């Protein structure tokens, strides 16, 4: 099956702890993205990557970090510096240039910080 | 940078009626306009998209229209069914290297039978 997987589906962490969300795709897509979704806020872009070993900040990158060491993987770390990390996190990928093609979304990870 | 406004935020219709969701964008360089449907607890899925070289595109019960002069585009769903109930997002992009899709805040559509 081709697609995007995110794990885990639900994640609970204590305040002050860093946490890493996994995103893997086997679609051979060049571009990958991380979005944060809050009620009534739509999808806000955290980071995106057009190629291995390169990534750009989105609109709300503060308190987050990413890496792109492999084409198929784009993990997101939510650091203790993120003031309000509880949210639904979506990973996506697209075959070509960022923004010019259909994005395929994973099922999401719901992070709750206690 | 690009800004996308989406209206209405909620929309309730009776089964069989039509539903229209409208979006405006600010960057005249934008040339790619997709619409996504998100069901509860899932990731969004593309339902239709349009590029700036066409004014209208249709796929069965859904259609999208684009007015580049006015910088707005709309999603039209005809003969709505309960399974159309979901959150719909519009987005816009210039398609330039290094850019990304900018999404509207979403419309929650409820279709009652």
C-alpha cells in the first residue's frame, strides 16, 4: 500500500518534555510538510522540505524542529519552548515543487500535553 | 505573503440542496487552487483543484469556479448527501519554488436528511 503513515495516533506528554512525531511516506515524493490544526484555525504550516537535507520554516515554526535525512522520512520534534503544543498535527507530501501539486495527507497525530 | 479568506465558517443544508463555499486570496501570482475535504479524525483529501488557465472545472456533483480578476474562487456541491458532511478547506499557491499552499480556515458543512 502506498501512502503516508504517522505514528502514534494519540500521544500524551508532560509539560516541559520534548516529543518527536513520526512521518513516513512511500510515495517517492520530493516535498514533505508539517501542519498544525486547531479548532477554527484551519491548517497552519510549521515546516516544509522540498529535498533531502533541506527545509524551510512555515508560519508557526517557533518551538518546533525538523530533520530530513531520508527522502521518505520527515520527523517533527515539539520542544519545551512551544508554549501551547496541544493540537492535531498533520504530515503531508507532494510529488513536485512545494505548493504546485496535490498534497497527500497522513491520518494525523493528536498530541496532548498534560 | 499570500492570505486566504474562506466563508462561511459553518453551513447547514437539507439533503438535495446545493452548497456554495467561497474563498478570496491576496497574491495575484497565485495560480493553483485546490479544495480539500476532511472527515472527523482524518487527514484532508483533495476533492478538486483548478489552475489559473481555466475558469471552471466540474467533477460529477462538485465544481469549482475561479475569477482571477476579483481574486476569488468557489466550491459548488449540488444534490448534497449526508456523506458530504465534513470540513472543507480551500487553498492557494503561486507554485513558485520554495512556496507552499496557504489554507483557508475551513467550512463545516452539515447536510441533514
